C-alpha cells in the first residue's frame, strides 16, 4: 500500500496570504468559492501508521494537529513521523523543522546542498544531532526508507535533480545542480512523484511521470508574468524557478498525453486563479485531467 495525505497545498505565504487583500485572498478569508490552504507538504506511508514528510512547511504544527494520522497516541511523547525528506532548502520547505525540535528522533534527508544550507545556519542546531540524524541522499538510485528503529518501512525513495534555483536567501552564492529535487516514492508496485518546484520539464521528468501512479507537480503560477500583472512582485515565474501551469513549457501542455492516473497541482501561489473554484482557469485545469490540491486530500494506492 502507498498512501499520501496533502498536508498543505499552497506556495510560500499560504492562501490567503497574511498581508494580502487581493481578490482571491479575500474570497478565501470569506470562504466564498476559494478554500484556504496552508503551505505545501505531503505525508506518505506504506502501512498507514508510520509516516514520512515531504518537506516541512512553516505551517507544520497546524498541519499535524489537523491530521489524525500524524498525531501521537499512547506514551507520554512520541510521533508516527519517521523522517522528513526535503526537496529543497527554500524557507517554505524547511521552516517547519523548527517545530520538530522537541527532542523527538527522526531522520532528516536532503541533497548535499540542502543539508549544507541547514548546517550553515545555527538555528537548525536546535535539532539535536544526537537525536535527529541528518542524511545526504544519494541521487538517482533507489534507497530503502527505514523507520526510526531501523525496521524497513516498505517504501523506497529515489531522488533526482530537477532544474531549479538556489534558495532565495542564498541566491548570491549561485545555483547548484542539486538545489532542487524531485522525489519518487514506491512500495514496489505503486509510485508517487513529488515535484513541487520545477524550472523546466525535462525528458526525465516526463518519463518518470509516465510511469507513476500519482504525480504532485509544481502549480505555482498560471502564467509566467502573473505576479507582475497583479502588481505583487517584479519577478516572473521562471525567475523564481517555476514553470507556469499554462505556459508553452508548462505542465498542461507537456503532460497532456501522460497516462498517469492522477495528476495533482501543488505549491499553488495565492495569485493563481486555479484556486478559485468557479474560474475559467480552474475549469481548464480540471478538464485537462488535473486535480487542484486541497489540504487534507488523501490518496491511497493498493498493491496490484
């Protein structure tokens, strides 16, 4: 069995964003045709009891309290969370780690550059290294995921590089090839792909998606200059390391003939009109076979 829970579906800042009075955010605040979403993270499990987090968003505490599967029962302290796998070192992917500083053992996994970013920032020493093991992921090869006690979880991880950029706070140092990862999780029969940030859809990504059962893919912006047009930012999507949903190089076009049973947009910016349930853009995405992720969505894939 391979089970996934969407803990958060939004890009950095969440939806609605705390300082935004944009039309979409106002609708979300009012609960009028747009559901609020926390920042992007997914929990995966091979047995429904032991879980691995794909990224640790700033909203992690709220997400755990909203997800019964992630809540501890029994002894005075504990957690069903066995590990955290980071796809990058962006603020909205790593800040939730500080929520997990309560002397609770788990394995923290990321690329060499991502672990280096954590090592360089003393605030993450709040995660006691004698309790929380930091592990650099070997790329482009399957790795069995083990639980905290060393027992097999039944899941295998394969991390692969995707085009992206350095974290916002580290851009001056330049981009490294392993700054952005795609994550493939398998139970041996079913496969989940998690690609929340992607600056270019490569043949490798297309091939992996074609052979996956569930795809979580970058849904940050609808069009490349979306935030410029809205007066929200001087940056294009490509400048931020994201293809756009409806761009010529985006997922609507590139995955049009992908036979993956379920395709899900995640890491959706508050400016993206697919968040609005009655928008034409939402209809276009759904007619193309895409699901627009919502917090709490659950996907379960049974072994064949």
